[in-house]
């Protein structure tokens, strides 16, 4: 990251041979530009595109579930949800749709288990790193934590007694 002080020092030392020092009027927008760049560079360092796995409470079903979500670079998404009871799968639901990230993360679901539908969900983004994506549903306040996984990741089965 380049700091304003470092740029000012470079101008005072005339690091760039033959360069004339610009007038103060010509640099009036530079602090604003550098501020914007410093804010956006951290946010864009991690990409949301990829595969994300999560486990936790799902308010719609009032139970814990696990999910594997793929966010494609073209704005498409696919997610598979699973629920287990007594070590048996009781729900295996697949959804597809589109996603956007413009300050908030939004999904528009257009298909559930092969049936057309349409509903939108908006989330506030808490953390987005190369390994973690934390979001909170704006309407319900429900928080979700996803971990980045590889394309060949398979959702684990719950720990079940073997006897």
C-alpha cells in the first residue's frame, strides 16, 4: 500500500528524473484518490468466486443443516443443502440462481430441486478473506460462516455412533 507521506517524500526528493513538481492545485484530488484506493484494495483482495462450505442453523427449517455453495464468475450460483436426523439424510435440496456483490451480497434463487421459483435474499458481509466468508441475513439477522473449499470437496456425514 502506498501512503500519502511516501508520495510526498518522493516528490520532495524528485525521485523521477526530469519530472517537474506539479502545482498544489494539480494534486488536490490525489488524497481523495489514494483514500478510495486504500479502501477498495483490501475489499477486493479476496474473491468471492469459488466453492464455500458451511454448517449451522437454518431458520426456514428450524434445524441445523450443512451447505455447499458454488459462486461462479458469471454471477450464477448453485447450492446444495443437507439435513440429517438420527444419522439419516432427511433433506437434500439443490438451488440455483444468480448472485451479486455491490456492498451487500444478494442471491436471487430461480430454481429449487428442478422447480422454477423466485426469491431474493440480501446479506451484510462481515468477513471476506481467501478462506472465510461471513454474512448476516438482513431480514432475519441470522449469521452464516462459510469456509472456502476445493471444487472436489464432498460434504461430510455427521458423527454417528457405530454400534
